[in-house]
């Protein structure tokens, strides 16, 4: 298979904008040129890559595979450019939105190192809930947002138009119960726990886990209380008020007196991704650099020793 990599940029533009006309506007070429490049790319791969529908253009499974390869090439070139140019030439302000556990454990400890490595790059952190962060991203007040998803149900959630996602980390969900509540921690029946469940604020990924468990066990999930911060959840659990599903990162460095933290088959994992709006330029060195730093920091985090 002999593919002209320059055509991958056209396929990525169609994937990110949702149509030939929008891709042409993004690339500042004619729609006819976009269609011609797609046709040539399909001839090179031997597969149909795009299906045109009344609502826009959708990538076929083959198209998705080729687009993913194009994104890998795009990221690799951005990283190479950053390393060629050197840290001192990466300058500007990059605003990253995120949720507490990721910001606290993966981002903040590395800020001094990044500041030393890139003295002209300023990374600004905005911590808020998911709806608020996505609103700021749409308004272009943030350059990227770190998003949490329940990995089992993540595919059911549509990606907002014009955005791309980069995987950062998958980590186990944990079951947290009052100390000594369970006579045995083996073969835990999540549908028959002798406790109510603690509810988390509606935009958190934990909500998807509770819904998934309710469907899979057929049990009615009695919800008591509602919390936003993991420290509140742990305090409620320690007081005997209920059980909670908590991600591994949220337990890092946190005192866990009065609770048992359990690995239970069927809980699944939390997927953490970096979501960005489509770029108006082929490359954005400051944002690409920060995205690379986040990926490297997340990759170095050992979730097995986090709890």
C-alpha cells in the first residue's frame, strides 16, 4: 500500500469538520480539490474511506483506521518540531481545563519541571465541572480540556462536533465501603451490598458506572446523599452512610481511615482523554507541546500503586 501522506490531512479535516465543504473551508482549498484528494486516497488504500449522508460525511471503519494513523503522524511531527526548535522557542499561554484528581496528581507535581524546561511557556490550569469546562472550550477560553469517561460506556457518547480526543490514561474504578462491612472481599455481589450508594454530581463519570451496574445486576440502586469531592465521599463512607465508586487517582495521597478500598471485577476503568477543538492552523506548537507533556506525565503514572 503506497499512500501519499499529504492526503491524510484532507481526510483528517473531513473527519474533524464533518463534511467536504467545511473541510475545504478549513484547508482553504476548493470542495472539488477535497473530493479529488479523497478519491485518490481511496484508490491508494483500496477501500472506501468516507460515506456521504444528508447530514454530512462519515468515516467508514477503514477511514477511521487511516485517520487514526494520520493523527499519529500529526502528533509525531508536532513532537519532533518541538524537540528540533528547543524548549526556549516554545512560548505563549496555554489554558487547560481539568477535574480535581487528574490536576492534583498528574499535572501540578510536574509544573515546576515544565516551567524550567519551557521558561517562555505559561500553563494555566482551570479546575471545574465538566459542563463548565466544555462551555469554556466552546467559547475558546480554554485550549484543551481533560475529560473523564467510564470506559465501558464511552463509545455510547458522541464526540462534540469539531473536537478531537487524545487518550491519556485508563485507571481502575474502586469500590469503597465502611471498614469491616463485608465479611469477605471475594466474589462481591454489587447488586446485593448491604448499603445504599452515595450519589455523585451528575456530570461525573461515576454516574455512568452506577447506571451500568444497575442494568447489569438488575438491582435497584438506592442513592443516598450526593457528593462532589472524594474527601466528602470517604467521610460519608467512613461514617457508615453508604458505599461509593471512586477512581484510583482520587485516592492518591488521601488518608483512607475507616474505609476499605476494594478491586471488584466488573467495575471497569475510568478513561481519561484530552479533548481539543479543531485547529485552524496545521500546528499549534504551545498547545501541542502541553498535550505531549500531559501524555508523558499520565503514561508515567502507576495506577497500581496509587491507592
